[in-house]
C-alpha cells in the first residue's frame, strides 16, 4: 500500500515542480502557494521513505504503532460460542467441548417357567411374565469437571430413583454425591443389561446389595482402581412413608465400603483381580428385622426357595474376592463373598456365596471392559449389514449357603447356561436355563426340603 502512495506523491511533486511560474499563475496559484505545496510534498516524501524503511523485506502492511503512539479504541469482539454436535448412541447425545447431555433408557420384558416337585402349594411356580424394568433418565457434563446422572425406574409396580448423583472428575479422581451403587462385587456393579445372565449371582440379592445414599471417591491410575465411600440407607427407607410410629427412619443404617482392582494387560489377555470389604451398622433392629433370601434365578417368580427367618441384626461385615480375564472372544469370571451377621444376645451366623463362569462369542466379538467393570459388546456385523449380530454363550456354577449356627436358610447349587443374541447395537435377546439343586429349602415339597428345580427364562431388552 505504501509503494503506490509514494509513487503518487513523487508524480505529483514532479508535475508541480515542472510547472513554470507563468503556468502556475495561470491556474490561479500564487508563487507563495506553489512554494508551500512543493515544501509539503517534500515533507510527505521524507515521511513515506522513513515508513518504507521500517517494513519487513517484501512487506506491504503498515507496522504496529509504537507504544507511545495513541491507539485507536475498538470494542473487543465476543468469543464465538462453541459448536454443538449431535451423536447417536441409541438416543441423541449432544456434545459441546466439555459439556454434554445424553438421554438414557431401558426396557426389559421377561417370561419364565419354574418347574419344581409337586406338593409345594406355592403359587409363584410355573409360568410367569413381567416387565422387569422400565427406566428413563439422562446424564450430562456441566463443564469444569462437574457432571450428573438421574434415572427413575418402574419395577415391581413401584417407581423409584435409581442413579441420582452429582459428580466431579479431575485428573485421576472421581467424586460422587447422591444415590449410587456401593462397591460390592464385580457382578453386582456390572450393568444388568451387560451381564452374562438375566439375573446376577445369587449372593448379590441374598446379601441385600443395593444403591444407597452416600458420598464416594474413586482413584484410577494405570491398571489400578481404588474405590471407597460412606453410605446411609436406600432412598425408599429414608422417605417419610417409611417413618415408624415414633417418627424417624425405619432402619437408619450407615456403612463404610471399599474396593480395590488391579487390571493389567498381559499380551492379548486382560486380567482382573479385585477385593472388597464392607461394614454396616443397622439401627431400630426390633422394628426392622433382616432376612437373607433369594429367588430361583428368574425375577418373574416371587418364590424364595432360600430364605432365613427374620433376624435382629445390629451389624454386618462382608467381604469378597474377584477374578476375571478376557482374551479374544473368551472370558471367565469368578467371585466369592462372605457375610457375617451380628445379633445381640445370640450367635453370629456367617453366610457364603460364590460363582464361576466362562463365556464365548460365537461371532468373534470380545467382551468389553472398562474401569473395573464388564460392558456390552456391539455386533461386529449387525443383522441387515452382512451379518447376524453378536451371539454369546455362557456357562455358570452358582452357589449360595444360608445355613450356619442355629439359622437354617437353605443351600443352593445352580448349574446355568445362557444364549445371548444382539442383532443390532442396544438390543438383546437373553435365553437362560438352570438346574437348581436345593437342600433345606424354605419351600417343602410333600414334606421334602431336598430336591431339584428346572428354570427357563427369556428376556428381550432395549438399552440406550
């Protein structure tokens, strides 16, 4: 820009200098005015020469004015809003830098058949159906490391809060406050739509594992995961409708819970080693005795072949060990868990549960694993896209013992098999069979308490 300006000044100066005095006078310019114009043009030429010398080699832009020069005051332009993108993960997910929102939902419909020896008189046996779960909610990120999750669920004809917490994540730390899972058992923490069977291992329900209101912290670094929390009771027990005759929470328990996981990758194998421990203090034990009991694999039946009497438990101590591995389409998992119930003025029984399973994807997928939990494998070749979806078979042995000291709740040895078909992502069909061998069953069959039962179960589920 300077060079054309300087050329114009030079041409103007040359033309003015070439004019004779008579011509200038003819144009109405006096000799004094012409001399002043020539002086002004010479000053402009000198200024342009100095400015051109300050330009970089080959540059054409004006240099930045020196700090002493007054700068033009201009309003700062507002920063553009970050772009929001939409992703599809079974439902819309909106993402904008460190902010996000995702709709979550789950529908599970079950049909089951329980065959036991005649003479039980139990109306919960035979064929049954139910909507196992209808869940709806959402989760999101608020920015600055803060997030949230809120889900409600219709189950057993009752609506209750499931996950309902606020979280904060920074570097290797994750803090959560609200209704959430305690850190009890790999099988319990793995999502019910990601498990190998329709229902979890028998000890998880029998030992009353459930979400509770509390505050927790998790630390993840490399192959190590550490989890700990302080928890009160479940939300339903804390509601006003649970108040007793004198007011107050019917149970009012609190617990300390911790879990540690070491999950290294050894070549093509993912290994999982875990352990957990839990201490819980219960109150108002006279009004709210505790029972440890379990259904026959499927939830659609309300029969409890295993069940202790009502026990006035003041404290619980339980602990467990976890082992799992994933290699290609294969996976295996095994757990053991012990629970000791303390009763004032009586003996303190100990109960034991364990399972071992192996699974294989016939279609070549591998079971996902993240943050100490199993996930759900997406089909490598979905139905309608050149494949049949993902097909997985699983075998499990499941043991639960509720007999100890003067308590007789029964024993179970279950031999289970499942076939899981995932035609497209987020949709599964789960078929289960189990033979359950009972001793000291809580449901006598013609006076016998030692017998076997056959169980068939099916579930179609949508999870997004």
